[in-house]
């Protein structure tokens, strides 16, 4: 009987940390909203820091997913985490609302890490190990979301709201390091690929407009 290959724990750990970090970023902003409203003086303006994150995520996810199929999921995960790290640092050191919003928007790119991670697990694991591994990832997603609310609230209760983005930057840096070390490098077969960028990018404004309209809707 052929021995089974050892389970790639590093791969799963890196993806779980990355996913929990992404959902931490998603939910942490809710804990800071009261302070952000006082800082910027307008609930609507502060609310844009909430709305911009899913707006960017929804409008870029189709393109990012396709690029992962073409050029490899590991490189795309690394790129998305780098964007999130830069965005977190921009928001952490900025007082200007436009720059804080820009940083928050850059964090939104990282939401697609979940779908890319699941695709990477499908490439790397056999069918018997796959369901449990995806379950761990989705559990990490829930843990990150809850942590963003709990620890985010603790941070803004005792420190300036900028420290929330600093904590996010530290988590993203850790996730980036783990993904760089443990995500498998796969040789991509280079073929002549023609990407229709107009068709790829055209849906993004429409998706963004729909998400923006939802954000403006009053309950």
C-alpha cells in the first residue's frame, strides 16, 4: 500500500492566518466608528470607510480570480497582501480623510484571498483532505471577524484609532511572511495569453456603483 504524503500543515496555517487577518480588517472598522465619526465630524463620511472595503472587494474579485487562474494563486495572494499591508500603513499614519480612505480601499483588495486560498488547496490536496482543510479556512474566517470586533474595540478603547490600522498592518505582515515561506511555488506553463482588459475591467464601475448605492440606502 502506497504511503500517503504528509499533510502540508504550513500551507494550511499560512492560509488560515491570511484569511483571519483579512476578516479582521473587514470587521475592525465597526469598533472604531464612534471615534471616526468624532474625528471627521460626519457619520456619512466615516461610513465611507466601511462601504469602500466591500465595494473594492466586489468589483475586483472577478478579475483577481481570473488572474490567479492564469498566473498562479500564490503570486496573487502575495500581491493582495502587499496591497493590504501598504493600505494599512497609509491609514495608520494619515490624518487626512482621503488618505485614510485610500488605505482602507487598498485593504479591500485582500478579500479575494479566501477564494484564491480555496483554489490553492484544491491544487495541493487530495479529495479526502480537502473538505476538512476548507473547513479550517472558513473557521479562521469567522475567528478573524470576531477578533476584529473584540480586539478592535479593546484597541480603540485604550489607544488612538490609528493603532487599529497599525495592528492590522502587523497581522498582514505576519500573514505575508507565512504565505511567502509556505505557499507552494508552482511552475506556470507560459503560453500566449491574450487578456481582454476592456472586457475584464468594464464590469468594475457597474459593480462599484451598485455597491455604492447599497451603501447609501437607508434602513
